[in-house]
């Protein structure tokens, strides 16, 4: 073998082809990188490269649960049309199941994992790009688990079982039975989908977000013209309000608009006669944080014609 693992990685990055295809191409060309690129192009296996620069902000979120573990996976495509494609939906389902069996939330490790039917997840994704004709990416993975209890999945406006644009997992640690935990978990998941908490509790909020909110509050306080001590109290009040509204346990339950989530869990535990702890949660909303480009289709067509 006249090539290294680094060569395989480099060829994958250049062509977007699957790992096994890259290995085969390097083997057949005796490690000649340029010849391997040409071979993959000739076979149509480098088609993904041409599409890799396109913004992929549509797609689907998949969720899966087995036993006391659950996982959410976001897979992006360029258009919502592809998200309705059976081939794409099948890929998201299978990739989510592969992620469920893994002990890692690393996207690259998922790409290299074995895919049902042969090859890797990355190989299947590359094939999707080539056959469907749009850039597609596995964007992120997040898993949760409990030692004793349940992980409850929920998909808002599901387009297929466990597939949609907002996927939620709720991890409840408890010795209470599923007849108590499952409905509680689903109602909490529906709240999470609607209320978009940023962390489980105030301590988990992103320090950078808090710093930004503090800076805004300080500017507002300074504009008030009030004494410095009063301004400090105004700032702290604003930060406490922000934390309360954005930490899940202190948010007001959307189902009744009056009860904090921590109290909802406490009441359920009291009724069940067992301790219940809301240990963790995941909320994936499709495309959040991705900057979408404004496409001028007419200009794009003109450019291809040389106008």
C-alpha cells in the first residue's frame, strides 16, 4: 500500500467521496493523489464536491430511543423538497439508529461508522448527494441517558415517525413506572419544543450569552440616569429575569401559564410517591444558527448563460 490514512482523509476532503471508495482509488493508482481524484471523478463518485459549498439549512431532525438512552441527529439538505424524499428520510432514520448504538456525539465518528447494508454512514451520505443532487450534511448529534428511568422522545409536527423539524428528548431519572414517566416526559417535551429553553438551569446558561445580556442591561441602566447603586440593581434584576425565562426548570409551564417546570416535576413525584429528577434534555430545531444565503435564481441562471 503506497498511501497513508492521511492520504485517504485528504482525498475524502477533496472529492467528498466515501472512505472505502477513496481507499480503493488510492490502491488502484498506487497512491497517486491526482490520479485517484480523476478516477473518482470519472466514476461520478466526486459529485458531492461540487455541491459542498451550497448552504444546507433544510432537512430533518431524527430522534431515537432504546432502553434508557436516546439520541437526536440533525441532517441538513438545501431544500425542503429533499426532506420529503423517501431516500433522504430513510437515511436520516438509519443514521439516527447508528448514532443510538454509538457512545459518541462526534459527527466524524458517525460518518465513519458502519451503515446498514454496507459501507459507512459517510458513504451513504455521499451516494445521496450524488443521486438526489443536493448538498447534504450530518450537522450535529446529541445523546442523553439515565441510570434508572426513561428517555422520552417527541417530534413536533412530525413528517414521519420520529422525523421532523423540531426533535426533543427528555431524560427523567426515577424509580416510578413508565405509566407516570412517559406522559410527564411527553408534556415536558412539548413545553420544551414551544418554549425553547437554553439550558436546564441558570448555571448551565452560556457565559457569553449572559455577558451579552449584561452589557445590554448596563447600557439601558446607564441611560436611565439613576444613581450607580440603583443601576447595579437594575442590571442584576435584568439578568435574573433572563435566567428565569431561559432556564428550563424555572420556565413557566406553557400548559397552564403559571407553574414553574421544577414544580411540575415535583407535583408529579408527589403523586407517584417516588422521586423524579429532570436530569437532562435535548432540543434540536432544524437549521438553527445556520446563516441562509439569499439566492437570486434569475441572476444564477443569467450567470450560467454568460449574460
